[in-house]
């Protein structure tokens, strides 16, 4: 059972956020995080993004995916409209950074993002968004607008005790490096992406 281990206000380039660390264990070095924009009204449907960790995209600004830009766009959106980002420690769709780099190495040989995981004997996507629902429950958030293009995240909320008021798209234009990744998201996972074929 996760619980709040610590929280504090942090000013960022995208405004002020209350950063809350959730974990079973207070010595956990990688707790899930909820970052709540200042002045968020919790009595209205609350804008929420479930965001899975991507160190390559968010920290090192990799062009292979759009994760870093999505996180920035989501924080900006929450600052302007109220809401929170639930930052989940699910690096590489929950296969971890070592396996993600192994998958990238296979991608250099021509495998797409799904085939590379399967070639390593790993699931294409090993995530479960139950923990994000648990965090919403603990914050007493019952009604949300979800910022995502991922039908799996939508399904998780629909099957939970949290009401999905609406889905808000969070699309980042493709570049030369990311277009294959985005196309696979649309073709294999069924992401709602207008720009892809
Ligand atoms: N295994 C693997 N994971 C990747 C690859 N590229 C990005 N990822 C991971 O994919 C995940 C993307 O998560 P999110 O940003 O929550 O995005 P999403 O599930 O596609 O859904 P959206 O809400 O529509 O953005 C992160 O955990 C990344 O680390 C890849 O080539 N292989
Ligand atoms: Zn990424």
C-alpha cells in the first residue's frame, strides 16, 4: 500500500507545483510523484496526466521519442488550467532503462519499438496504471480530464472508481527520429494520433 512519504512546494519554469512522493517505503529512492499545480481546484473535474518515466527523453532530450516535450507541455497546461501530473516510475514502459537501451540497440538493427521488446523476451508494454488510480484515490480526486493519446490509460480510468469526464489530446509533432516510434504507437497500441498515417 503506497502512501504519502513527503511533500513540498517547488517553483519550476512552468510555475509552482506541490510535489508529493508516494511509496510503500520511506527509503524508496524512486517513489512515484504527483506534482500538483498551484491553485488547482479539486472540486471540479481535475486535469490529470499519467506520465511514465523516460530518462532519455526528459533528462537528456532524446529525439527518439516525444516524452520530454509531453512532460513540459503537460506541466505548462496544468500551470495554465490547474491540474496535476502523476509521474510514474515505469521507465521504458516498465522494462527499465537497461532493457530500454538494449531495445534501442536492436532498433539500430531495424527492429521497431514493439519488435525490439519482444525480441528481448519482454512484453511490448508492461505497465499497469492501477497505481495512478490509487494516487488519485489518496488525493480524493474523483472526477478527471485525462491528458493522453493512449487508449490503455483511458481504459484503466474507465474501469476504476474515478470518473473520466473527458480525454484531452497531448500530441507533439513528429520529427525524423521519432516518426517511426509514433507510427508504431498508432499502429500497434492504437494511440489517438492525428499526424500519423
Ligand atoms: N520499451 C521501450 N519503451 C520506450 C521506448 N520509447 C519510449 N519508451 C517509453 O515509453 C513510455 C512512454 O510513456 P508515456 O509518456 O506515459 O506515453 P504513452 O503511454 O505513449 O501515452 P501518452 O499518454 O499518449 O503519451 C516511457 O516509459 C518511455 O520510457 C522504446 O523504444 N522502447
Ligand atoms: Zn521517451
